[in-house]
């Protein structure tokens, strides 16, 4: 990857060159700024080869929903994805449409039975029907709100069978003390929701503005009212 940003072959990368390259990751400037600060350990605005690899590793962590921190560097993640079609990263990385779904088959059967027990209409569950199930987990409301936003992939205020499986997967992860990601990792997007022709990493999964994400919640807000819960 280094030759693309180190054209002079000096074994170092300038901030200006790195910024252009890293922007192709599809991450926000805020996240990229944090990645640069962590990689540029001496604050000189230049990365050596080792620091550049740290930056790439942090990009991969961010793209897969992990925290951008040095503690994430040792976690197993797929290679980072960039939208530049001339980039060898695209050839070496796995296209998002080819990734195996993170929801295991035996878990999907379990989630499907819960889905069917909630009386879906036309294969969809409204927020009101999903809400008691989410609240039953006893997770904090802000976490459950994020679970809803991530699982309502098409932002129609309803969950279909696959989206419900994503919600259940995230709830069980949270119950196991795993952090709920800020954006949906590519491996968690159900195969039925993937766009095979899209460039890996370029598919917008989450609304970019807070205003839009609030509109994607069901009317009245899925987690607003404190209703008595039944199993």
C-alpha cells in the first residue's frame, strides 16, 4: 500500500498525501483525525512505514465497528477497504457481498421463531412489536436505540426477518458485554440487503445526519413509553 502514498520512496508519508489516501476509506474526517493522531506518535505530521501500517490497521478497525484505539490493533479484522478502483486493496480485500453473514444459521432459526411469535404483518414487525423484546433485555435505552437504528437497514420504521435477526444478534452481543458498533459492520449486513455492484466500503448504511436517523425511528419513538413488559 505504501507506494501509493510514498511516490518518492522515502519510507515516509506526509500528512497531505496520507489525508487524500485515507479519505478513500469512507470514514468521517473526525474518525480519520483520531486515526492520524494515534499513528503520528511524535506529532511531526509525517508517518514512517510502521506508523502508516498502524493507520491502515486502525482504518480496518473503524470499518468493522471496533473502537479506534491502540488496544484494537491486536484484534483480528479483515483488510481495510478503499474506494479507489486502482487500489490493490480492493483486489486483496473481500467484497462486502462475498462476506459470510455474521449471524449463524442455528441462531437465525432461533431469531426467526421469536420473529414469527410476534405476529408480523406482510413479513414485517412494527416498532411497537419489537420494543417489548428489546426492553426485555434490560439494556440501557441509548444502546437499544442504537440497536434499532443499525438493524432497521432500509429505514422504513419496520424490521423484516433478516433485520430482526441483526437486532437480536446485537442485543446478545451487548449482553455479553461486547460494544454495539456505531455503524453496521459489512459482515452483519444480511446478504439480502447487500448491493453486489457497490464498491466495498462505499455503501451508506447509516443516515449521515442525526435529523435523518430520528426520522427512521418509528413514530412516537420505539423506546419512549414505559409500558409493562411481558415475556
